[in-house]
C-alpha cells in the first residue's frame, strides 16, 4: 500500500488522475473501519487532511458552498441557521468523536442509503461540486446516488464541495433507531418547506437502494397547499391532506428486510415521520407568518 | 513509512509504519503507550479516544499517515496537559509557544502507571483533576473504558466548565462502559466540574 499526501487540491487531483484506484481518506470513519477489518486493501490511500480549503465553507446569496471535509461538528455549530436540516441530521450521526472527523464529502463518497446527510441534502436542494484534472462539474443531488453504495463520481474525480441551498423556511430531520447516539438509521426522513417557491421537498433514508425523494408526495402536497391557499392563509394542514402525503411518502419507499428492521416497518415509520415533520415545519411556518403579520 | 508527530507535547518518530495502520496501533505497539485502549476498532466504543490537534477523536479511525506533523494527547499525558492548561490559561497544547520543555516524555508516559503507589487511590501519582474525580467517585471498575472517558470528559470540561447532565451525557455518548452503569461516571464528571468552579482552597 502507498500513502499519498497531497499538500494542495491540484496535487490531489493529479494524484487521483495518475492512480484512479486510489481511495481518498478524509475523516476516515468509513475507510478505516474497512481497513481495520480487512474488508478493503487499497493499493493507494489518498489523504485529504492537508488540503485546508476542503474544511472551509462559504455562505453565498443562494447557497452555502460546504467543503467536502467540513466535519459534522462544525456544521452543527456554525451553519444551523443556513442549513437547519443538515445541522439536525449531522447531530444524529454517531458520536462527538465521529462527528469531529466525519463529514458530508465522506458520506457522499460512501453513498450508503443510511447516510444521514442525504435526506437533508435532498430536501434542502443541493449540487455536488466534483473535479478532476479534466475539469469541474456540478452534479444535482437527485442524480448523484446511482445504486447501493454507488455514486456518480468518475474514477479520476474528487468531491470538492457541496452547494446546499440556504433555508428559506423551516426544515426538519427525523431518524428511527434504537438509541439516540451511535445508531445507523433504521430509516430517516428529511423535509424542507420552501415558502419562496411555495414548494415542499423531502428526502428518505434507508428505505430504498439509494436515498430518494418522495416526488409524488411532494407534487400532491404542493398542489393541495396551493389549491387551499395555505401558504397565504397559514391555516393548519387538513388532516386528510397530511395523511395522503404520509401514505404517498410510504409508497415512495422500496425497502428491504434486514437486521435493523423489516420492509413493512420501514414503510410504516417513513409515513409517521413524514406526517410529523410536515406538522412540525408547518406549525413553525405558521408561527413565523403570524408573527410577521402581527408586526406589520 | 516513517511518521513524525507530537505526542503529549514531545516530538516522536514512529518507524516501519504500515500505510494502512491506525494511530491507535502506532501509539500502542510502536510507541509503547497502551493507555489508549483497543476494544472495537470501529469507532463504536470510544476507548481509544485521544485528542488530535485538540479535538477528541477515535484513534482507531485515524490513519497513521494523517497525523504527520500534528499534535496528539493521550491519557498518559493528560495530567501534564491539565496542569499546563491551568497554568497557561487554556492553552495546553504548546501551540501558543513557551512550552518547549513542557510535555510528557515517552519514557515518563510509558511508566505512568508503574510507580508502585496505592493503586486503589492513585495516591502519590500525579493525576489530572478529572482522573482524581473518577477515583473519588468510584467511576472505575475494570478500567477498560476509563482512558477514553477521561480524555473525552476533560475536553468537555475545558469547553464547558458548567455542564448540565444532558451536556455530560451528550459529550460522553461515544464512550461505552460495560461495568459501571454510567451513574458513577456522571458523578465523577459532576464532581470534577464542581471542583473546577469552586474558588481556590475550598
Ligand atoms: C461508529 C460509527 C458510527 C457511524 N454512524 C453514522 C451515522 O449515524 N450516520 C451516518 O450517516 N454515518 C455514520 N457513520 C459513517 C461515517 O461516519 C460517515 O459516512 C461519514 O460521513 C464519513 O465521512 P469521513 O470523512 O470519515 O469519510 P472517509 O471514511 O474518509 O471516506 C468515506 C468514503 O468517501 C470517500 N471520500 C471521502 N472524501 C472524498 C472526497 N473529497 N472526494 C471523493 N471521495 C471521497 C472515501 O474514499 C470513502 O470511500 C458511522 C461510522 C462509524 C465508524
Ligand atoms: S477502539 Fe476505537 S472506538 Fe473502539
Ligand atoms: S469500567 Fe469496565 S468498561 Fe467501564
């Protein structure tokens, strides 16, 4: 095995081009487990820790450009306002020690259907900035996950950053597991209200071969909210609408039975989480809408 | 490969390191510092917790090559680390200069536990406040989880001198203990926090 330690992003891209089989290592919280247990013996390890800009973020007009190696702890502490869904999801990852090392770049690299960043990114809206010596491209998050633990990266590409849309409304993240800490999701659900475009977006984790959005459920809800004038009148969402939304979210799942839970439990739980996160975010939206009106 | 890094304030060099080796393995098997424990090698138990550039991490999940040029504090250096922090007002890593002669030598660290004092109370051995609190509260049974808990708890108290019970639980949520049921550990951390905030001499 060779240990490659590029000191700059350009050097890292050159190393990855020269050794396409090299395994990048950022926080190491996925890679090292595989090496410790001999599940993986890469020819080359490509250390990304020395590349400072990967651990930085920039808050722009529309979105946050989040460096691939920014650890979850930093997201929780510094980006709760801009990226509330991702900050909540980050807080559910493993333990402080793991959150101090692991980040969204590694989560995307592994592309596990259970990765906690994914539902939050899907719900918020995001693009993955990837680069190789050939150039740079932005991959819409919906197109990034291509199969179980597979993603849209080419062999010579590295993830530079994720561009996550800044929240323009309340966001929630919900996860089912056996305890609060150190738990891989049985299933998870992210939801974001986007009052500016009058849309709701979702993300489902651990209930299909890849993280997915519940698009039919979103379309139904967007139409129902528009039709009932809910964005303007700030009324509570009709229980029948919430139920239909939850059912459609369950239907968007394509889960399996495994050690963590059965397929039917997952479908059921996703429906519950969908209804709850919708209620929580909508209550919060109504609260702020009412407050603004009161002031004006 | 060769890895040069700072351990407990002193520069160290590890030779013949395999490229896929963990920091934990280097500490235990190459530098002779077995304080950090190896229980799961998959980040689940926290018994290998050390500080990497001040941040608590599972040393079993850090590749040895990633620590080149960086600073590691292990449980063996915790007493010195805490002492310097007390003296230098917050900076115990030596990163803020002055601390050239500071730190714990490898030999001293290796012999840390072998001083032949009363092993029940740790009397005579220099301890950090968090270590003293663990002994006084009876928070150690088999002791396997203790080094990781000490490093994690010490770091929390550095950041948050007056933690709530929820803060303590959160900060230690990555450390498993199979013996104590955690209550005594909670007591120990509360005790260390109370002593830390009590005025001098009380
Ligand atoms: C005990 C434990 C508990 C865990 N619990 C959770 C949990 O609750 N939720 C969760 O989502 N995850 C969990 N994980 C998994 C892991 O912590 C996350 O997936 C984390 O986000 C990985 O980030 P990392 O920087 O450590 O990745 P690494 O291990 O460094 O890398 C992971 C993968 O991404 C690739 N990669 C990393 N950076 C880049 C880049 N810039 N460009 C291209 N490829 C890259 C690597 O080659 C590798 O394939 C857990 C892991 C452990 C050990
Ligand atoms: S040995 Fe590292 S977390 Fe268990
Ligand atoms: S004292 Fe035995 S594991 Fe904690």
